[in-house]
C-alpha cells in the first residue's frame, strides 16, 4: 500500500487531502502540531480536526511534528519513505507575519527546505506537491488598468489577462508582505529541487482556497469568516478598495483533485496558478450580498480606508496551463456552491455561538 506524508493535515487543504488520499488507498501520515492555535488563538485550533481524522480514517496516522525541526522531519521520512508528499503546513497571514517575521519565515521557508531535503534523501521519486500562493506576485496585480464598476474592480474585457493572471506575471519589483516573501522563498526552493535535482515537484499558486472545514479567523480565510460573521452577528471589517476588491475562490475538494492529477503524471519543477478563475470569483460587496441571501441574515460591517500591505485589488487566476497538461481535471464548484457548502456545514454550530 502506498504512503503519503501530508503536512498541515489538520488544516483546510491538509485534512481534505488526508481524507481524499486515504480513499485512494494510501496510508496517510499527517504532520500537524496545531500552530494555527498559536497564530490565531484557541478558536482557530485544528486539534479537533486531527482527532476526527484519527477516529474516522483507516490508515491515517497523526504525528505532532513541527516542520521547523529538521531532525524530526528527517526521522519521519526515513521511517515511512513516502510515495507522495503533500505540503500544506504554513503561516498564512499577511498581518501576523509582520508581528513575528522569524516565526513566519522559519515555518514557511525553512520548514519547506527541511521537507524537500528529507524527500531528496529518502523519497526522491515521490511527487512533492506544494501549496504556494498568489501572493508570490506581490502587489504587482494592482498595476493592472482596473476600472471601477458598481460592485467590483474589473479589467477591461479586451485586456490580455481578462481571463486571469498567468504565471508569466513577474514576481519582482513589488511589495509582497513578509508572508508573501517567505512563500516566495519556499516556492523557489520547491522549483529548484525539481529542476536542480530532477525531483517531481510542483508549486500550486493558489488564489483563495476555501471550504466548509476552514477554521476561519479575522486575519485569514476571508470567505468562511465572512459567512461566519453574517450568521453570528459579529462585525466584519473590510480593508480598503471600497469593498470592491475581487478574489477568485476554489473549493478544497477541487484543490486536492488537482494534487492527485499531478501525482499521477508528475514532472520536475512544475508551476501552476490554481484558483476559481472566471468561473468562481467575487468581490467583497458581492460576497456580502451572497452571504446575506444564503443565511437570511444581514452582516454588520465597517469599511476601512486602509488596505493591507501587499494585498490585491483584483486577482483572478488563469489556470488554463494546468487544464491543458491535465485535461482530466475540471473545476466542479462555483462561488455560489462554495458559499452554500460553507454555510450548510457550519450554520448550526455558528448559530449556537450567537445564542
């Protein structure tokens, strides 16, 4: 039976990957030390997710391993010699990274290096899947000639990138945020281990990855947190751009299916953008309207004039290169299906918080 090592297995994408690859016949070794509780507080803990996976997934083993611990990572790879590595563990927030840059960098960059070297030493033929981010492009997308519409910023239809931003966009001469910089370092390392050492690696530069298991927090996971605030009555703050900033959103299930597609036909040093694209994107104002319609409640929100440093005014992914290389993969969730799935899986629990 093949073995998969999945980092951040208690998180949104990691837990989805653990369930998916278990169903595909893998023994899954999950690495997760619940750093999310440290980043965002006890309410964002993923410990209950790890417990659920242990209880419900045959063949799943959870290890409390910090990916910054080089020796611990090396021991895991030496013992299990995986057939697949899915690296989801990360510090994911712009704002939090600025508070503790050393922690952010050691988790995102050094942790990735530890995993790559352990894979090189003990499983060099195993596909290495890395969840990168569109923040590697920094704020360069904000230089696009955007026009203001009633509910969103938008590119003119005749612009070459109206269908989405490709990997051709430069990552240089832009402001990334500290988080974006640490993810750039990890992204380049994953590419380099693929190209320099001939390992089967891929960077998926994600837009907004989301789904019902998202442990949403004010500093991360905007779509799930937006729906949560709508249901609970908590106030939400929109940062900058008149609330018209646009994000594309992709469901965790579609993300993990992309991982599997690559794992079945891997290449060395691959890079793809991955998001909802033109089929699943929304502005903040549009997302609020959808959350209110689905939940039957009104959101209380304030609009701040200050945008987060390095944040995008408009971002839609062009993932057509991945579709060309892996034609068996298709996006299955649109933005309405994503939001309804988040609501239907969580509304009862969130409502109890309001009581």
